[in-house]
């Protein structure tokens, strides 16, 4: 995405001073160099703070004391905006933002236009980031919220403590919360998924929840229908017994229901007397006898299964008892190995006293018998023989008990006599009341077919969305992105002369680089690759690869901002002392002397800028690189596309103008 910094702005705490600015150019390597303690590293913290960081990492002291507002003039898709945020002062941070289009002049003193929430929302909308959650939109889990530009800035900063860090590749990824959110956002940042995919995925999840609810409702209705059908049978039998309907052999539920509906219509018309015929107790008596016979068969089946289970359990218990007894007896026997070892070849019989050499034979027989009994004991110890049979018998018993209960309930319904209605006429009206209640309940279940149609319609919509998601084929897209990034990282690594540990890949779960060896497939990670030079080089190679990838014309819509700020990449060759002093802070005469003994390190430092220039050219100069360094133009001066933004080597030079102090 076209997003670069046109200038960094500082509003003085003393209103007598004017606004201080540092200009930057698109398509160039913008270099700020100078001594330690001049405020170079604070520039990353200032940019991050102005872009809505949750805490202020700008150092306290001279900078905060002399600045009232920190700001940026940024270019977003060809339009300029001024962003400013008030200094936190004595607080941890400030929620006062100024965010307005640039009208040609920088305001003399910003006034709050947004709080932090409103600013981030408007900024997300401005850079066209979807407001849908990455995960389930209705109940997002932690780190499944909407993608934010705050997550994307992980690709824009390489601060001093990360640029050569073996354990952390991305900005703020040393924090657990940022790591987890970044993992979720990576597929969106690299175009593996997009806003439309998130819309479709969320729609599918919503439809799936709707389908689950409909299926649950349908299952409840099926259970209710099963109970209702049993009630139809009971009322129909009572109506036959009272002579109100004609008995029909092997009649279906639909036929019985039709007869009962006709009876109800006759009753509502006031013609119940026309429906009354001679009672038919023979039909229900036969039905009662049939149910009684069925119940007896079911009861016998239950009894047999219960007996089988008790037999299996007794067998299992006795086997365990036998095994325990054998083990106990075996433990009581003297150690045969010791006995065999100490027996003499010729000895006297302990019974008759005669000379004999059969002691060893007797002990061997005893040992063989012990092994046989021990093997039998061990075979029975785990007792696997009847476990399956017990489980099967218990399952069958549950089913048999269910059948017995069902048959018994039907029989009791015929046997039961309503004690409050002794005469036949009272029984007729009681039955009619039950019939009307039944038909009312059925009315609430009539739309079962309509429910099935809804289920079919929702299922069809889910299938259509699933087809779209399958056509997107995120696995294939992810593989293409991985291959493209791996190729670009490898290209820059080779140009930097880094150690090659196999096929390199950006591991999106570990958020680092992994190296797979072709011969044994072993995977290694960046922290296992030695030397600060390799760690620094692979960081730069990775970030240049990412920006080259997203700068392709077909990917300009991706949300990654096209600027990169790198703080002191030369530190692996020229580290600063504990006092902050750095050998590259020397004057030109001192640098000339240093070059005589450290020429290889000077060339390696220059090579960093040359690779940055090559990366910039690979993006078609659509990227902006800002470098904060001790190295001056005697090292990078001849490298193409480099521009000096500020030189803070003089004693009083630095981010804060001397006149402000």
C-alpha cells in the first residue's frame, strides 16, 4: 500500500520556537547519521507513537521535555495528511490526536481532533482495512479481532534491539500478545485471504449456526412426533373400545388420524350421537392380550441378559482370584536359581540317605511346572476374555429394557380406568378432550415439512459458499506466497554472502526463518544459525523480500505500508561500547586510520547499503527506506539512491535543535 513519510514534525514546548521537521523522500534511502545520544533511535519510537502505539517508548528527558506534540506528514495513496500526538508528559501515554488532511501549511499548534479509539478507527478506514473479525464475527476469541494497521507495522520497523536479534524477527514480536495477533494477521497481510474471503467465511459460520439450530429444532420435533404418534394409537384404541370409530386391521397412523379428525369434526358439529355405536371391548381385549404376550417375551429377554452379565462378571472375578492365588504361591517358593547354583552334582537323598545325582532333575521339573502355572496366571491377569461380552450384553440389556418399558406403557394405558369417569358417557367426553388436545399439539408440528425446506435452503447456501472458499484455495495460495518469499529471501541472503543452511522459509507459526536441509529434511531455525552477521543479514533479507513482494503491481492493494526504518545495521561490525561511544563516530582522519585495520568491516558495512539500494530498485522505487546510523557518507556516499537527511556528528547536533535547549 502506498504509505510513506514525507516529514517528521516536532512542535516545541516553548511556543517562541518554530516547528522543527526532518524531510524524507519516497524511493530513496534516507539516512540520518551521527553520534550516540543524539536521538537517532528515538525516531522509530516517535513514528510508532504518532501511529497510535499503546504506550510511549520515546525516551524521557531532553526530547519529551522540549516537545509538546510529535507528528508526521504522511502520504496515503497520493493524499497528504498531518498526524500529531501530544507528548505524554508525566503520564504513560496521551490519547490526544490531531489528524487532518494537509492543506499546504503545518499548523502552528495542533488541537485535539480525535481520541485514540476514534483515530485508529478512522485510520483503519482510510487505509481500507476490513472491519470484520479474522475469526468468528459473533464470538471472536482472543486475537481473532479485526485486522488493524497496528498489526501491519511489524513489517516497517527494525529497531536496534531486533535488527540482529536471533530470537525475534519482527517488531514487537518479542511480546506474546503481539506475536499471537501477528500470526492471525499474516495471511491477510500477504493476500492469502482478503476482505471478501473474511465476509464469506463469516457468512458460512453464521449459516452453519443457523443450520445447527434448525437441525436441533427438527430433532426435537421428531421426538415430539414419536411421542405424539404413540398418543394417536392410545386414543384410537379408546375410541374403538367406546364404539366411536370402526376398527381397521393393520391401519397406519395416517388412517387412524383421519378417523379421529372425522370424529372431532362430528363432535364440533353437535352430532356426536350419530358417531356412537355399540362399544367394542373385544378389539381392545385382543390388543391387551397381544401386548401382554409381547411384554412377557421382553421380560424373559431382559432376565436372560441380566443372568448372562452376572455369569460373565463372576467368571471375571474368579479368574482374578485364581491369578492372585497363583502369584501368592509363586512368591512363597524358594529362589530356584539360587538352589540350582548351590546344589552339588553328587549328594545324598534327603528321604532315604542314599547317594544320588537326581537333585538337579527334580528341581528342573519343579521349575518347568512353575513356569507353566505362572504363564497361566499371567494370561488370566489382564482378563481380556469376557470384557467384550459384558459390554455387548449390557448394551443389549439397555435396548431390551427400553422395549420392555414401551410395551408395558402401552399395556398399562389399556388397563388404566379413569376412576373419575365411571359411566361410558363420561369416558366418551374425557376421550374427546384428549383427542382435541392431541390435535392442537399436532397443529404445532404441522410445519415439519417447512422446516425441512429451510434446512435444505440453508444447506444449499453453505454449499455455495464452501465452493467459493474451495476455489480460493488458501492452501495453494499460502504455498505460492511461501515459495515467492523464500526465493526473494534466498536472493538477498546470497547477495549478502550469508551462511546457507538449506532451503529458507518464513515460518508463520514461529515467526522466524527456518532452514530445511535437502539431504535429511532436518529443520533449523534462525536462532540456531550462528554469528551476528548472519542474524542481521537475514533480518534485512527478509524485510527487503517482503517489501519487494508487496510492491508488485498486482499486490498494491495489500495492507503493508511501503516504508522501512532500520536502526544501526552496522552494529554487528562496529558495536557501540557500554558508554554509547562508537568507532564510526570518529572524524574523517580517524576513520581513515580505522579503515587501514578494519577495511573488511568497512566494505561489509557498505555492502549493507548496496543491498538496500538493490532492494529499493527491485520495488521499482515504490518503497521508502530510512536508516539511522553511525556510518557516514565516507562509507555509503557512492551507493545509488542514498540521500543524507541529517548529519548529527557535531557536538551540539541532534534531533532537538540547540536553540530549544
